[in-house]
C-alpha cells in the first residue's frame, strides 16, 4: 500500500477499506473505488462522494519510458486485479515490461477510453472467471475486436498469484526444514 499511497493512487480509510483513486488519462482525480477487504471477488464499489463514473478509472502504467506510447493494455475486474496483472507481468519479464503497458480496472464496460484503446492492438481482457467477467469480456470485444480474453484458472488473477506465492513459501519452508535434518 505504501507505494500506492506515495503516488496518490490509494489509501486506507478509517474503516480499513482500501480506497483506490480514479483518474482520467491526464492524471486528474475524478473519484474513487472502495474495496472492502472482506470481499472474496476483489470487486469494488463506487465511492459516492465526488465521484464521476464517466471520466476516470483506476489505472497505472509500467514499462518502457514514461513518455512512450502505450502499446499494451490489460483491462481487469478490479484495482486489485490490475495490480496483480502488473505483478504477474513484472515477474514474467523479470523486471519492468519492455513496452509501455497500462493496467486498468473497468467498473463499467461501456465507459472506457475508446479513443485510446481503438489504436492499441494488444489488449488483454483479464476479467474474473465468472459470469460477470465473461459478460464484460463479450461487451468489450464487441467494441474492441482486437481485445483477447485471458481468463484465470480460478476466480481471479489475484487468487492465482496468492496461491502461487503460498506454494513458493511452502517449498521454501520445506527446503529450510530438510537442510536442518542434514546438518
């Protein structure tokens, strides 16, 4: 959370919910999405005060140079999944992605920055693997035919990442325990 707070992208409210800041493509704040950390599906609700659904999204950009043209986009079900896709991408490239990539949470598939997205050939639809995620993918593909569905082998990409990290931790613990017996 600290890197997100430092960049003004999120904060924790008094009720221990995570509040993700929505911004337009120029970085102007336009509202917020609230994540109740007890929710299993990682989806957020609209923060009602000062939110304008039509002019902003939770998004971040990685890779390439800051002024480079965006070459890839991952559209996700929630800010948590956008952050997860960024982490998976970083792991896959063993560092920053080689090209400028945007990770964006979609709270309304009819409200996307189509002027930007129409000109991007590599769009991954990384929505949850459920009815809502599948329906959202179909709606977006009608408007952006170049977009490709990449469904997780589970409920969400975050679920996959958490499971992989738990498995890695278990393997590390087993190695450490087995070293203790060989001494």
